[in-house]
C-alpha cells in the first residue's frame, strides 16, 4: 500500500514561518503558510492509497479535521524533535512488507504531484527514497517494508541534514533512490523565488492550483501575480 504523510502545523501567527516573519511580519507569514496548507492538501488529496495530515499542536485537532475532510486521516505528532516525530510516523505506518510510506513537509507549495508518484515507484526497488531540498535538507523521504534507523542525531534545520541522513542510510546497509532537487520556502530569498515561480506558472497556464498562494503574494507586493 502507498501511504503519504504530510507534516503540518496550525497556522498561528508567531509560531510558523518564523524566519520569514522577520521580513514580512507574523500575520503575513501565518497567512502565507495557511495558503501553503490549502494548496498542498488540495493537490495531494488523491495521491497514494492512504493519506495522513501529521499535525501539531494537539489543540489544533478541530482545525485539521475541517482541512482533512474525507481525503485525509489525522495523525497527531508526538513530543520530541523532528527526528522522533518522523520515526514515530514511519513506525506506525510501515506495517506490511509491501507498504511504501512517503513523508513530505508543507513548505513546498509548488511541489509537483509527479514527484511523489515517482517516489512510490522508486520504492518498488529501493529501500529508501529522498527528495533533496535546495537548502541542504530534504522535502521528501520514503521507505518500504522496514523502518530504517536514520532520524536520530540529525542537526535539524541546518544545511547538513541531507548529508547526515544519507550517511545514516548507508550505515544501515539500505539502498537509496533520489528524486530531483526542489525548494522549500523558509526565508525572504525563498519567497522571491516563489514569487517568480508562481508568476511563471500563471503565464504558462500551469494546471497547478496555486490561487490561495497567489492571493497572499498579491498582498505582499505592488506587482500583481
């Protein structure tokens, strides 16, 4: 079974996109992140055989129940660092030998669905698949059949996340497949990239639904998208 988990947070001002908020303000950062959630959950609502919104904090349950609708299950993130939370999700969802589990974040609003579908395909042969992010981390990670011990001792939110993770995969004796590089939106520089990308996608008449993101970008600039 192909299982997709999307790690999400409640879009509360001052608690999400904090690096970006230093440039655009807490309220704008929270509104932009909420638009990311809307775009990502809409795009992947039929991806895989089973989908989960992996949410935090616990009191955000009503918000994510509404966002999930009938398309997603809810999975509450446990306490601990990102590695512990990722480990927990994979441990619960890698049940059968034929299970293929992929996790993505919610910071890549333009991520193509084809990348996730390709990730599931690659897991037919490889033990692990990784989608490297331009900032040195990854936007996607997946495993099949068995849980690999690859999340402990990682310096999260740094430029060495990908390298450290690949080292853990190699040390575990697992095979690895790679997807193309993509980008997260965490900083003002990333936001400039997103603006240009959304503009290009609009003019190219892309089928990606980025209306919610574009509306926020329109409010953040005098140059409409």
